[in-house]
C-alpha cells in the first residue's frame, strides 16, 4: 500500500468546482476498481490551497492511473482552475519498496 499527497492551489472562485470534480473522480475510480482504497480532500482554512490524500494498493497501480487517459483528461481540464504547478509526494510503505 502507498499514500500519495497531491497539493493544488485553486484559482479564487473555483473552489466549489474543484471540490465537485474531486468527488466525481473519486467516485468513478472506486466504482472502476482500479486500486484506489480511499481519498480525502483537505483545504487550508481561509485559503484556496488543497491537499488530496489518497491510498492505493501499490505504486504500480498509482503509476498506471497517472498514465491513464482519464487522469490526463482531468488534469487538462484542471489546468484552467489551478494556479501554478501541482506538487505530488508518494509515501510508500517500507514493504512496498522491497
């Protein structure tokens, strides 16, 4: 299992849209059974900075997702409501690295 933190700065006025897209994407991924276990969305109080914290079956499952057309389509659209470049961080279980 791995956890991935994805950090986004959302353009002012697009927060509700970002949150709605997050909910839709997570529901779709869970129904598709692609290896996502859970996802949570956190917002910094008083700001438009978000953290999407996800849990995946493995690093390979996550890599397959970020190389998928669905991910590409979502991020292409997201570029219109995101400021700057998103940052990602993978938190891998020690067993996962072996």
